[in-house]
C-alpha cells in the first residue's frame, strides 16, 4: 500500500523537472525498500533518456508553407464570421512584431507627417507675434542648456566605464535635434565601441532620428561593420522597420558569408523578403 | 498577447507563435505518427485552424493549451481516417520505420532507439500523455485543460504510463536491445 | 530550449568552490597596489567554470581546480608558442599583469579545462570577458561590473551595479542587492533567457525589449503610454517602457531570442531547485522562469 503511494509521489516529482530532489519521507522509505529504490533508479534513468531525445527539425517546406498561408490569409478580405475588434488594447502592448514593409512604410509616412506637423506648429507660434523679452531669454537659456548637455554627452561618451557611456548616449533621449557633433559621437559608439551594450544603446538612440537622411545612411553603412550577431539582427530589424532598401546589399552579403551566424542569416533572409 | 493580436486582425503576430511552437508541434506529431510528411502537414493544419478559428480564442486561456487541444483533435481525426493503414503500419512496418526515425534523429544510438520503440509500444493515449508532459514540457494543469480531466487524474495516468514504459523499456534492454 | 533547467546545478556548484577547491587546487595569491581598483579578467578559450567572489580581504586569490601544467615542449625544441595572449606567469594557466589602476588576469590557451575560483576585493570594479563553454558565477560586488559571456550560463548575484552585462548563448540570471542610482544598468542577451531580480522598492526607469520572445514581470510597473518616439513601436520590436516607484536610474533589458523575466528580489522561484510541490500553487506562478512556462505577454498585466 505504502509503496504504491510512494511510487506515485515519485513520478509526480518529475513534473517539469529534470533532477528533482526527494522529499525526506520518500528518501527514508527508499532507504528501507529495495523495490522502490530500484523503481526510483529506473525512473531517473528513463526520464533522463526521455529528456535526451533530440528534437527533429522539420523541413523548410513547413515554414515556407506557413508563411505563404499567412500571406494568403492577410490578402483575403476579413471573414466576417467573428466579432469585430471589441477590445481596447493598452497602447503600450500594441506592437506588431515583424511588421511587414507596408506597415513599416506607413509608419514612416506617419512619422514624417507627425514631425512635419510639429515643426509647422512651432512656426505658427513663433512667427506672427513678436516675442516678449522674457520668452526670448527663456528660449536662449533653453538653447544653452541643450548645447551644454550635448557637450557633456559627447565628452562622456569617451569614458572608461561602459555604464557611463550608456548614460551619455541616453542623454540624447532628451534632445529634440541631433547636432553634427552628437551624431558623430553616436555613430562612433555604434561602430567602434567594444561593448555590445553600448553599441546597442547607440543604435536605439539613433533610431529616434531615423527619419533623417544622414542617420539612415549611417545606419546602412554600419551594418557591414558590425560583427556581433545582436547588432546585426537589431540593425536588420530596424532596416526592415524603416523600409530602408539600401540595406539589401549588406544583408545579402551577410547571407552569403560563411562566417555569419545562423540566427543572423535567418533574420537577413526574412528581411530580404520584406524589403522588396 | 500575440494570439490576442492575431484575433484582433494583426495576422502577422502569428509568425512569432509559429516560430516558437512549430518544431515542438512537429515533434509531437512525429512521435505520434512516425511519419515526417504527415507530421509536417498536421503542423501546418494546426496553424491553419488557429487562423480560421482565431475568433474563438478566449482571452486569458493559455495559448499553448489551446493550441495542443487543436493538435490533439487534428491527430484524432487523422488517426480515425487512417486507422486501417495505421494499424497495419503499427504491426508490420513498425520496427523498420522507427528505425528509420532513429537513424535521422538519434544518430543511430541503439539505446535511444529502444526508448522510441518502447514509447511506440504504449497505447496511444499513454503515449500522447507522456509526449505532452515530457517532450512538450507541459504542466499537469495545462494538460488537464487540454484533455478536460482533473489534475489528479492526469497525475495517476502519467504515473501509469510511466510504469508501463518502464516495464517495456527495461524488459527490452534486458533482452539485449532491439525488441522487434 | 530548456536551458534554465541546468541552473539549479549551477547554483549548487557555486556553493562548492570556496570550500572544495581550496582544499585541492593550486593557489596563487597577491596583494595589488593601493591604486588598483579594477580587475580585468579575460578568457578567450575556456571550458571550465569560473567563480568570482567579492571579499573584504585585500588580496586577490585564485585557485585553479584541476590545472595541468603542459609539458614544456616549447623550450625543449626551441619553439615558442605564437599565441600573443600571454605566457603563464602564475603556474596555474594565467597571465597576470598589474598596471597603475588595474590588474589584468588572462587565461592562457592551455588553461582551457580548469575551473577557476577567484576572490577579489568587493569594492573593485570588474571587466569580465569569457568566450568559453563553462558557466560563470560572479557574486558579492559593490562596484561597477561589466560582463560579456559567449557560451555558458552566467549567474551574477548580490551586486549593486551599475552593471553592463551580456550573454550570447547562455542564460543570464542576475540579482541585485540594491540598484546603484547614478549610472544605468544594461543587460542584453541573444539566445539565452534573462532573469533579473531587483528589490521591489527600487526606483528606476525601465526599458525592456524582446524581438522574438516574451517579457514577464511581477513588479508593479507604471507603463509608459505617452511615447514621443513614433518609431519605437512600429519597427517590429516588442518594446516596453515604464517607471518603477516613481522612477530613477535607467535599467534596460534587451533580448533577441530569449525570454526576459524581471522580478522582485527574494522571490526564489526558479533559482533554487524546485522543492516538492506544496498543495497550493504559489502566487506568482507564471513568473517562474522555466521556459516551459512561456505564455503570452498579457500575463504581465495579470500580475499587476
């Protein structure tokens, strides 16, 4: 009777575990009961063997078929069978992984529009009325602060501590414009920093200005300079996101190169499909 | 979340779900059917169904459990339709085919082949249970959602299946391997 | 994919070196100059595990577990190794160089298979670069830590940061005793899972991004919905930003293929070998960083 209970308990220990430890009472029982001990040993061997069975990879046909099915489904008009979008999604979670180039292009267009409208707004504000002295002072003060911050950022990007360099790169988050010095400093971090986290932080900082032609060109130019797979993948992802077709060539090169890691090739291959 | 996005029309979100689960699903089917082509087709069908029935997906229902439920149903359909051929397959081509399987997947290791053999000698229901809990790494409460029976019942059934597998496996290795 | 399952063993291992290795291994110990406040540790080829412990002693102590001195063929036949990485000047497979402000410890190529246990004054800053297959454990440091690991799992605990950490293919399990408030912490991973614990009262700004996998947390984060940046959510990446306890230093976590779990320190789930199941499930059940647990991101909201 007792053995049966112990035996069940032993099997249950393996739920989601690869090397469970025995509870004290079971351990004590195993000390006295040879058949349960044998069972535990067999169970351990068997579980280890089961866990060691390797996954078999399906052929590439499966992935191809899946994506062509997905494309067809997207092209087909929405089947009216289900309820419409009744959920209000929290904005923050609403991202579209692997946004197709169309969506990305649209985003770019919207972004351009948004930036354009911001600029017009400020023009409308500033042109018609002559400014008060106080307002002018405030503006010049703000300008000074911004250029000071900028100097600090450029200077701090040379520091020995990777964390401090990331901090310096982060200062650009507060800046509305990317000055030539700052751009150059970020670009240097992106391409030359020997810490991958700093490179990535620089990429994120530059992403905010990806509507600027000089930034886009720098990003395209950066791809073949990156050797770390994290950077290669994140850059490709961005290139697809901003629909930057000039990146096709470096992506193709990555794909052709024998030393490119598999994850990156995979990303490049998919990216090339999206950047048509 | 991804599935919610799919449900709400962002079909692209199915991509990451496919990437995450298709190998697992394929292996699930492969261990059930011992046939690569069939397994690929069935895997594809799961995602097809997910797309087609995306409106029935309930928020807060674990996606994985939902997906394996479809997978089980699909396999059950397949099994019913091909029962005759499956049966003959099971009896006559079994050793050969699982050997084939072992060749490509297990680098010809006899021990592992024995294990797969032993697995294949389990009744379908037990085999499926072990696949879900061991290969697919599902928890008992997830399996209970998939199969619609209590966790306690799952516990007992897994225990029985393991006991049976132990019996087959250790018996066959004592007999010097290749149980035919 | 179930890499995290290895971790319990790794944790157990970590308890051993201090005792176990000291008894058997070859030892090298020295007191660096007063001006030194940094250790740079580099292994370009290593298959052993590396354990780095911060202590309040003044000396740096290194214990090699099973280092075997290679037979000195070089000198016998007049040939010299062409590796520029350095010559063993410690007798345990390491080159040690001391500069004004830092000590460089570098594994020579044939140190490959040994485990190393290294004790360093805990206020030193660390720059660690390991391109081997072994696992890495770093614990009990009060200074800045930079770590890049290429293959094995890494556990980094009881640190205050700032920390700049990267693992390419292994899991990265990091726990902060407190979070340094003056410079940012950045943690990145390519293929492994990343599990980060911080004290629940930490004030921080959070940035979490995962390209192909999930982000989960049991911390009470105020998610940022007012995005100035029109690109961030539209480039196929999954980015989350938010504020913890009113905001503070930046903590950024980024991963490509692995999960990211950010949790309250002290929540031991997933770090210790799982005890036999209690009858009731623990409260924050989904946060257990078993990759089997991977569910959809909305659970983050459930937890809040």
